[in-house]
């Protein structure tokens, strides 16, 4: 191998070359550092822009999710309200406007999301990253399904009030919401999870590229990276943490009732499904309690909605003190609560817990110097004793709640007897809907007499139901089933027409029946219907107004339409029709009401008459009512007289008119003709 000897440098050239080379290296290193620093800065900036855009997309998606939930609830509320024929359209209209506002908001958010996605697609890192076709398809499918949902909601608000009443039942809104909630909410969850994954991936990509550049810069680049890259990286992490905290807060808000801070219906449904899945997988049972507050509407009406809100918060606090930490307490409606008890599958323990929850509400609380008393009814059911699926469990718990509200128990755990009784009630209610059309509603008549002499004065018309299979039913068996104004109107029309027809027959037979008193319910007094019913029957059967009398209960004083009722009663009195205040002493009449409302008679309730000779307090109340009626210039009638001792007491106290089994039981028209009107009162008593 030939060894070569380096040429000696030219004098002065080595220093100049070294300096020149150092300068070139320095310039090269400076250029490289500048380029790398610039590249690093640009990379982080692009990643930050991408992250910010993804954060905005996540925020808008969460906002769209919340507005979608509100829209489903508002749509369900409109369809439930539309199914109630007694609810006027002007109450539903603001709810329709809220739905339209929610639809508009969702579409605005959808447009902004499209703009954000276009902005994200233009990002350099986004173009370099691998796209998920499934995520893109999920976005497209969600938008299509959501647009279909919005279109259906628009059809609901654009249809007429009558169409909504005809086409939607009580369960319609729930099915509508359920059919939309499940898949759409899973798609929302998938999109949010995908956005979180992409956000974390963007941070990982930025970190990887920056690390490679920092390794290339070595020691010289450490200072630059410390000054430029690290603060940006910390900002990215801070923004990511803030985004995650914000999303967790949104999820919490979406699952929490804002007023009581309890879980809401959405969370309750998810938790119930989880417990049912646990039962199917591991065989572990659990219990459900449905709780409905008593007289909550009266609190709202009497003390105002702030008092109602305070009541709900008081109830929520009481429940939190009664139930365990792992029990799920949810507010699922206005004054309705649901409790899931994961570790309770025994009827005795569930009944004990239900009674403890009721007892916790017995403590009064004060709101703005007003003492408010709360109570509730509770229905319970157990998996797997009573049901093993969500619809069945909710149904039997609701039946138990209905039994608790209808009976003397405040808490009721479901049993088969309850189901049988409820089914019988449902069948009876279905038959009652058309009883008036089938002429099954008939009238019995109870005489009114002068207590001192026994002279016959008139009758009270009392409705009975001649059921085709159950026979003659008393009012207590079917009047509680009359929920709709239409059924009440049909019943009243049947009573009025039957009474007027019988009156004409008696008068043609030369008898003197006296005025027949007819009970008019509140729905017929708030407008002209009640007056027109009587006027039409009087014209049809060629009677006089004085042949009839009208009886109303004390509840008219608390009705929101009290002024319309006062006007209706005034019209009756202008026609010389006597107006009686029925069941006096058991309702909410005040002296101011007695002074201002037009009536002619006070009827002492039978509960006071029954205690004559047994309870001196009832006797004192009767004396007070008689004195009050005398001082007001009104007649006083006692009902429910069954013994001679009761009659003697009332005569001595100054009561002049009475009715009851002592004189005669309510009789059908034929028995009245044969047994009563043809015989003097003294002979029949």
C-alpha cells in the first residue's frame, strides 16, 4: 500500500480555511437549527390547530347531543299533552315553539360541525393521518338519522291539534322517544369516543415528530426546544385536560336532574338495563320503587312554583338520607321518583325500606314563612319475583303505585291480586265509556222531607249504572273511573234527560213531585254547557225551571274557573232555580265564599249526621252550620238521616229539611210512582 503524505497547508491558509469552515458549519447549523425549530414550531402549531378543531367538534357534538335529548323529552311531552283532550291548545303551543327552537338549534350545530370537519380535513396532519371509513360512515349515518328524527318532530309540530289528539296515545310519545334514543345515543357516544381518540392521537403524533427533531438537534437544539416546544406541549396537555373535564361535566349534566341534583330518566333507564343484564348473567335480583308525591299540584297552586321547587329539593335530600350510596335515586317526572335497589330482592326488606322513605317525608319544612307538609305514595316490584324485563317491571311497579294511591296504604308491594283488580278496573272503565250511549245510566230518587211534619218537598236525583253483567252499581263503584270531561258530560246529560222525562210522567199522572235536585259537576259549570243541558231538557219535556234544582260541591271555590262558575250559578238563580251547596263542612269553603257565591241552601254532610249521639264535636259543628245558614238567610238540609234520634236532634237544632234512609232509600222511577207519590209522608215513615 502506498502511503501518501498530506500536503502542507499554505501559510495562513489553514487558519482562514478553519475559520471559514467553522463559519460555514455555524451557518449550516444555524440554518438547520432554524429549519428544525421552524419545523418543530409549525408541527406543534398544526397539531394544536388540529386539536383545537377537534375540541370544537367534540363540544358541538356534545351540544347537539344535549339538544337532541331535550328535543326527545319536549316531543314526548307534546304528544302526551296532546293525548289529553281536556288540555287546551294554547298550553301546548309554547311547547311546540320550544320544539321548533330545538330543531333550529340542532340544524345550526350540524352546519357548524360540517364547517369544522372541512377545516379539519384541510389540516396537514389530518391529511397525513389514516382516516377511518367506519368513523366517516358513522358521521354520515348519524346525520341522516338525526335529520329523519328532526323531520318527524317537525311533522308533529306542524300537524293540527286535533290530529295530534286523534293519532297519539299515552304510550306513543314514549315509543317515539325510545325508538330514537337507543341507536342515536349509541352513535353519539361512538362519535364522542372517536373524537377523543383522534385528539389523543394528534398529541401523540406531535410528540413523536418533535422528539425526532429534538434528537437531531442534540444539545444545540435543547435550548430552542425548551424555549419553544415545551411550552406549546404543556399547552396542548392543558387544553386536553380541560377538554376531558368539560366533556365529563357535560356527561354529568346530561345524566343529572338540574333541580334536585338526582339522576334523571335517561340515567335511570341505563342503570335499569345494566341491572337487568346483571340478573340475566349472574342471577342477582334487585328491586324498584316508584314514588309519587301527594298533593304536589296543590303546593304549586297554593304557594307558587318556587315552593314546588323547594319541595322537590326537600324530597331529594330526604331520599339521600334514607337510601344507601349504591342505590340509584332518579327524578323521572314532575313529582315522580324512581329508586333502584341493587342489593334488595326480598319483599319484607323492600316493604320496610318503602315505609322508611315515606316516614322521611313526614317532617314538615318551612319555605318563606310557610310550613309545607309533604307525603307520598310508593309502589314496589322485585326482579325476578314480579318481572324479569324492563316493561314488565315498570308496569307492575306502576300498578303497585296505583294501588297505594287508591287504598289506605302509602306503600304497596306488587302482588297478583293487585294485577287482577287493576285489570277489572280497566275493563269496567272501558265499558263505562259507552254506558250513556247504551242507556245503562239510570236515575234513582231520594225524597227530601220537612223534618218537623214529614211533608214531602222534592227529590234528589242519584245516578246508578245498570251494568249488563254486574247488575246495579252504586256511584262509588264507577264515578272514580270517570276521568274525561266527555264521560262526565255524557253522564250528566243522561241524568238530566231521565229526570226531566220522569218529572213529566209524574206531572201528567197528576202527582206533585216537587223540584228534583241534580248534581252538576265542575266541568259543566265553567262554561254554558250545564245551563244549556238543563234548558234543552226543560224545553224538550215542557217543564218549568222551578221543577229542577241544582247541587254543587265546595270544590267549586278552589277551581281556577271560580268566576265562570259563579256566573253559571247566577244564571240558574235568575231562572228561579234553587242552588244547594252539597257536602258542606268537608271541603274548603270560607266565610268569604259563603258571602259572595250565589246559593240558596247548605247541605250538612252525612258524616256529621252519622255522629249525632256519639260525638259531641260533630253535634256542635251541626249547630254551627244551622246557625250560620239561618243568619245568612239560607235553608239548611241534612242528609244521611237514618234514626229517629238524629231527626229529633236536627229538628231541635233548627234544621228544617232532611233526607235519608229513615224516610226512604233512593228508588227507581217506578217505585217512586207506586210507593211514594201516591201516599202521604206520615204513612210511609
